């Protein structure tokens, strides 16, 4: 009985592995539309403001947006923000990353689509303990995770992106970030 079970299992496994129709049906990735070009990468620069009961930050981001297919994309950036006071003492640097989904169809000539996603950022925190943002200055690192809502307008290799993020912080009050970026297709 055990021998028959082992033989039938081996036969079933060899049939499954040798069946090209089965492998194509299960493992074939979806193909992007004809309008999508894999080299769609945008260099972008953003300006933003984040506010909460504990913080009021102005900042800049600069990085790349990579389109994975018609709808999915990722944004990665170097982030700089200012906590107030002397310019160089209040300057902080970090990194930001987001995974985004664009709702609607991609059109290479003109696309205007809402976007949803999530992301995170982390930055150094070189602020003075004196000033209006005492709660913010208690930690050496400043980090947040966030859901993101945005609106992207793409035309002729240029993108305008407006975004809002609800920033969830481990050490200070949660905040709202509003920003805009301009990107250029590389």
C-alpha cells in the first residue's frame, strides 16, 4: 500500500513538473500594457511642510520615482528638513521611501490619476533643546511611517505630484505632511 502511494506521488509530481501548460498558467507574470515603457524613471524634487502639536517642519526631498508597471511605483529620496533656529544647527538629513498605486489607466501623452500608498522616513535630529519644539528635540533620530494620498499629472516626460501624508511618530504627536514635487523623466 505504501509503495503504491509513493509511486503514484512520484508519477503525479513528474507530470506536474513536465507540464508546460500548467507552468505557463500559474507562473506567467501579467504583461504591462503596450503604452508602458520599463525605463520610466523620474528624477524629482519636493517641498513639504509637516505640522502637529509638537513639530512644524519645512523640508525638501530629492530622489527617484520608478514605475514598476502601469499602476505601481516606488519613490526613494534624500530628505532635508529644518527645525528652526540657526540655519545650520537646525538642518537635518535622512531618507524617505514610498510604495504607491496609481488609480486609472496610464496614457503616455497625458495622465492625471489619484494615487494611494504608504511609506516611511528616518532622519537625524540635530536640533537645540531650546525653542518652541522641545518635545521634538528629545530624540537623536526622527522617524515616521505614513499612509499617503496624492494626485499625479504626467505629460511629455514631466510629472507634477501633490501629496498628503498622515505621519505616525513613535516619540512625538502624529502630524500631517503636505507637499508637492516636480519630476522629469530620465
